C-alpha cells in the first residue's frame, strides 16, 4: 500500500573540472508516499556545499562571549529578564523542572507561544545536549500544556520546536526549545493528518504503522528506543541530514508516557552527536502532535530533525528558492546513504 516511487533524470555537461569532458549529473525525483510531494535528491550536492556546513570555531567562540553578556536565559538573568505567566494562569509565574525553565515568549509564532530554557550553560556543542536536558524541557512543556488545557480547551494543536543557533533562525544563542500551541494545526500537521485519515479510510490501516512495518530494519531504518522508531525519510522535507521519528500508536503528546519521552530524548541526542561529528553546530527539529483532546487511530506523533549550515563569515543558507518558495523538497544526498552513515557512526561510538 505504501509505495516508494522514484524517477531518475540526468543532465549532461562538458565540465571545466574535467577538462571539458562530458560529465553526467543525476537527479532523482522521489514522491513522498503519504503527501505526494516531490523531493529531488541531488547527488553530489552534499560535497558541493560541504564547506559551508561546518563552522568557524573562532567566530563561534567570539559570538558565545559576546552574546553571553546580557543573555536573558543565563542563570543570573533568567528570573529577572524573561516574561512571566499571569498570576491567574500560574501563581509562580514560571515552571521549573530540573534545569529547564518554562516562560512565555516575548514575541512568538503562535497565539500560545512559550519557551523552555534547556541548560544553565550559555552554549552547547551539539554533542553536549543530553537526554536529561531534553526530558526536563519536555516535562516542563507538558506541565504548561496541562494548565493551558484547563483554562482554554480550544487550544488543541501543540508543536515542540527547536531552532538552535542563528543559521536555524534563533536570535538567542542560549539553548532553548519553543512550544507553540494553536486552535488550528500548522499547515504541515494538517496535511499529514488529512492524508493519514484518507489513507485510513482507503486501506483500513494506519499509514504510520504501515510505514514502520515496511521500513523496519531496511536501508533507511536507524534504531528503535522505547516504542519510538527512528529512520531517514524516503523523501525528506528539507535538505540537510534529515531524520524522522515516529511514536508507535500515540496520536497526541498527551498520550506519551515517560518511556516514549525518553525514546525521543535519546534519539535526538544520538542524531545530534552524529551532526556534531560531521562538524555541524546548528539544527532545527519539530515534534508534531494530533489534537490533544482526542485519540485518532490514523495519526502517530512524529518528529523531523535537520542540520543547518555552519556559522562562518560567508553567510550561506540552505533555504534555497526551490524548497523555500517553490515548496519542493531537496535532499543533498541519497537518504539511504545518510542512514548508512548514521548507523555506522552510532555503531562505532557505542563500541567505545
Ligand atoms: Zn545565556
């Protein structure tokens, strides 16, 4: 029922890099098996843009120093420089779980927009994120959602969002996560829910269960932790090093138990360790949920994570016109090759 459709196309050029001999460039059009959206796999693109994906260590050190002064999320400032919830929403004004502190956003991306400061450290390499930090943030976020549902049941669609460092769109260096909640789903969440429902009606099974059954232990499959399956998607949404997680049979964040949150936190930190080993410093992730007030058999909570370009003098972005404005997907290498590299890295580091 799930089909992985791809079409190969080639371009021929006389390449100045090969003394103007004929060279072939290969493009692979892949159709997302749920949404039908095209993603073009551009073979060789990862090598071509690779030099823009790593960071200038000295520039980062200078930026860390500079942004540390007056950082609102550093421990000495967080209680005097971040907003508080109104007293009738939360008597204490902020939520603290472990080292995570949950506060409202000064200016967010949704009607209910909050953030969780994840660490007392002003800057973390991607390999330094720990499952504990993420779990504290997740638990703080869930405490907030619980209270929000008590005061306004119409706000049903939460997403947890990571924008880490400036190439990922963050204006604040200090590690944090955002929680955006609306009365209507974000476009991608709605698209995935609508298509999943149509799939359920057509086939009588869950797309997400069928996807994992088909991908499990295949060439794009990565690992499973506590009922959370990790893989590289056949047709990535965005270009760089995209991985996906699916939480088995849970349709909203409210249904997740401690085990599954742990599965998400461990998976994220494993992927971040891989990114770090490639020399990457910045990432985005989204954790998508179905409606909080009902269980749906056709939708599973799922996550996407991507790396972003490096911090360098040369301000490179991977938000090219094709993915950013034309809404197509682009992948800089074959998803199967990426999965192979992640698996090899995790196997090697676990043996140490
Ligand atoms: Zn800070």
